C-alpha cells in the first residue's frame, strides 16, 4: 500500500521529465503539438471565443476584407470568417479523431487477430484488406458517401472504412514477429486463453507503431473530410466546415475576395501539418533505433 501511495508523485515527475525531454529533443514535434492543441482549444471553446455566430448573415457586410470588425473578413453571405474557422475546427477535429480512432482500433483488432490465429483466418482477412487497399482513401470515401448519403455520421463512416486496412496491415506486420517470441509459447503452454495472450502480451508490443499511425490518420481524416465537403459530398450547410468554406469562395471570389478561400485553406494546411510534425516526432521518440541516432 505504501508503494501505491507513493506512486502518483513519481509518475507525475516522470511525465514532467519526459515532456521536457520531448520539447528539448523534438522542437518541430513540439511546434506541431502546439498547433494541434490550439486547434483543439479553439474547437472546444468556440462558443466563448468566436466573436460572431458562424451562421449569422449580415448582407450589409458581404465580402468585406479583413478589418477591426471582422479580423479575417466576411464571406459572400456576410458571415464572419474567423468565427466560421473557429467552429470549423470543431467539425474537423471531431470527424478526424472519431474516424482515426474507430478505424485505428478496428485495424488493431483485425491485425493482431489475423497475425495470432494465422491459417485460413489470416488468409481471408488479408485478402479482404487487399481489396479495400486497392482503392485510394478518397475514392473509397466517395463511394461510401455516394451509397449512404451525406452528413457528419456518414462522412465519419466513409473515412473510417478506408483507414481500417491501412492500420491492420501495419499492426499485423509487427504482431507476426511478436507471435514467434518464446514468451508467447510459454503463455500458451501455461494454459492462458487466446484473449489473455493477445491483450497482455501482443497488443502492448504493437502500441508504439499504432500510436504513430493514429496521429497520421487524424491528419488524413481531416484532409479527406475537407475534400468531401469541398466536393459537396461531406458536411452540409449550415454546419461550419473548412471544406465548405473553400467550396463557397475558391473559384467565384478568387480575384475579388481571395480571403474567403485563403484563410480556411491555411487552417486546413496548418492543422494537417501539425499532426504530421507531431507524428514524426513521436515516431522518433518511440522507435529505439531512431532515438539512439
């Protein structure tokens, strides 16, 4: 009991030391994490920090350039761009995180299960994964949306399905090597069940590549959601979404009001760039070979 009581301060110190080491050794990754955190805070606190309602029209202030009243200008309906970008961060991150985590965990289960059981289970699952991976992510997402329709839930499903085989293949490759180590055989001979061996011995050893993939998947999901919304097959009005903002101002107002497309485009690029930087830094910090280098 004494050891348990003394653990929390030690754990807090270890987390603090790890965070300081990460900041010192991975400045670009820290910068990416800052971008992600700022986007998350903006999305979570949109009601309090957005200066206007994202759906309020002001037809007397249509396509106004950036000013003190509207820091990033207004769109063709007089809606404040800064407010819509802040609320759009919520839409992008919700779809990105939900799609990445659902697709990632489904891929984790399928990848580890396929590697552990082998045989015909592995053969069937991998052929299904091959079929799904034959289609690019955006093409598969377009097909799912075309079948089930638009809306946030359908967009999440459309992005989740193509992410599953990508995660399953990477996790399976790591799990195949772990399946052959002696302690897995020892666990089998000790009478441990399949679920216990998978959860206690195999899953913890594939967590590192899995976490790295999750950060990459969130960025891919955000980009896919923006692409679908830009094509009119993703999130629909009046929900604020970065892709919808590009759709409304990218072509028609490119010369007369370029800020309508520039600022949402910057928001998409920065957020995806932030996840990419943080994912690369996380890979360097977790991988022993890269850490030594």
